[in-house]
C-alpha cells in the first residue's frame, strides 16, 4: 500500500511521532508549512485564533501528489481543539484527491476527539485508524503507535 504521511509540527512533538512511524512503515513524508510565523507568544495566539476561526492560510508548495497514494496519514498538533491551520488548509485544498485516510494528533491534554472527528468531517471520509497522544503519552508512545499501525494494516 503506497502511503504518504503528511504533517505539520510547530515545536517538534508531532514530528517526533512522524519519525517513529516512519521507522516502522514504508511511507513518503510531506511536511506542510505556511507563510505565517507561529513562533513565540504572538505566534501561539495567532495559531489559536486562526484554528478556532477555521481560517485557511497560504501553504508552501507541496512536493508529493496525494492522488498517487493509496493511504494518506495526517499528523497534526491540536490547536484550539482543532487541526493546526497549515493542515486545515491542506485538507481543504486536497481532500478530493485522497483515497483512504488515517490520522493522529498530539496535544497537551484535551481537544483530541474533536480534532480527529473534524478530520473525518472535513475530508468526508471514514478513517482506517486514529490516534491521539497527550503530553503524558509522549514519554512512552510506542504502544499507541504500534496499535495505530496495526489498525492501518
Ligand atoms: C495555537 C495552539 C493551540 C493549542 N491548543 C491546544 C488545545 O486545544 N488542547 C491541547 O491539549 N493542547 C493544545 N495546544 C498544545 C499542542 O497541541 C501540543 O503542545 C502539541 O503536542 C504540539 O505539537 P508540535 O510540537 O508538533 O507543534 C495548542 C498549541 C498551540 C500552539
């Protein structure tokens, strides 16, 4: 199954999980970034505002065509109980090209159910597998990652 893992990560948590998944399955990777600066306190506020108002942004050009893949795995941090703005934009722009999807999110502690559900709603697709990781889970995420991957297979 040809798989593309698409993610955004502001501070490296989601990226850490991406790397662990990449070590276990054969997949291509697409990191999504946009033209906003989300660093620092102002960036945090901007991110929260953009995500809660469901604003799209101008994402940088993608390098992989999602329609070439059997499965798209989406990885996003939770922003204001929603997907991060760069991923929200990617979903809005490309969801018609997805075949199967699965997703995961990282968060401090809350908003993950809504985030994962929003991915299904935004894409109009049932997901083969979902996973969330809270700050507490990040210390030892291996079991959750294994379960996530087994469900995908
Ligand atoms: C703008 C913004 C909004 C956030 N909103 C939430 C939230 O609603 N619930 C939560 O548990 N964590 C929230 N967080 C924390 C991140 O989801 C969490 O730290 C995540 O693991 C960061 O992933 P990253 O390092 O890949 O960017 C928020 C962070 C940012 C920057």
